[in-house]
C-alpha cells in the first residue's frame, strides 16, 4: 500500500481579506476532491490573506499511479485558476 501526499503553496492575487481567500480556496478544494477522488484540505498559512497551503492525499497499490495522480492535481490547479499562482509543490510517497 502506498500513500501519496502532495503539498501545494499558492499565492492569491489581489486579495485583502480572509473572506476573499476562502472564496478562492474552497472551490479549488471542492473541485479537486470531486474530479480526482482525493482527500483535500487547507493545512497552513491559515491567517495569511495572500498565501494558502493545500494538501492532497491518495491511497493506491501502485506508486507510479499515486505520483501521476497527484501530478495531475497540480496541473489541474495550475491551469484552472487565474487568480492563484502555484509557488511550490512537493509530492511524497509513503
């Protein structure tokens, strides 16, 4: 069994409140959950207005599949959101 964990750091443009941040982060988490069937949560930078750290996790019996799925999640976020930029991401397989 392999557990894949992906951590994505986002920069949110032109945002001046936590409410505005929530308006960007919640749809990302919901769409990724629905589209890829992974677990998703905001895990860090909770009080920062223009940054967010999101984590995604999946379980598989194939390490290549888990890594590929999490790469697709990152690509999906990168290409579907104009108001957020990916600063960095990390994928770890346990």
